[in-house]
């Protein structure tokens, strides 16, 4: 058994959860916040049999998308000047960050 942890953008969450549900993957949704942009993310915990991991990863890959987003300057006032962005820039956001972990034991009460 495996536990898949997928961190995705909120914009992709409903589409991905619906696709996982269609294939009968049990999913737990957590609201999280990203560290760089300080924006809302969704973290999904998906438990599945080891032989279903590739199928679940394919669904995650197909239902999340990368996109460009303009990031406004971040003021160094009260913070570290090393991370100061002097002008707006485009960055790539979206997609998924995925961890696949082994599960030693699964209990449901």
C-alpha cells in the first residue's frame, strides 16, 4: 500500500478530486498555504494499492496544469533584502508536487 501526497493549486483541486473519485480513489483534502507566494494550495492525501500508483499519478498529471502568473514586487521593509524582487516578474505556477510514501499499516475504525 502507498500514500500519495499531492500539493496542487486550488484552481485544479475540484477537477482532480472529481477525476480521482471517478476511479474510486479515496482522497482527503487539506487546505494549505505555499511558502513562496503565500497563496492557498490544496494538499491531497490519496491511499492506494501499490499497483495503482502509476494510474493515480497519471490522473494527477493530466488534471493539473502549469501556468504563468505575474508576481508583484515584494518590499524588503521588515524583511530580508536578499529576497527583494525589484519589479513584477512572470513565474510558472501550478502543476503538482507529489510524494509517494510506503504505508506499513493501515487501520480504519
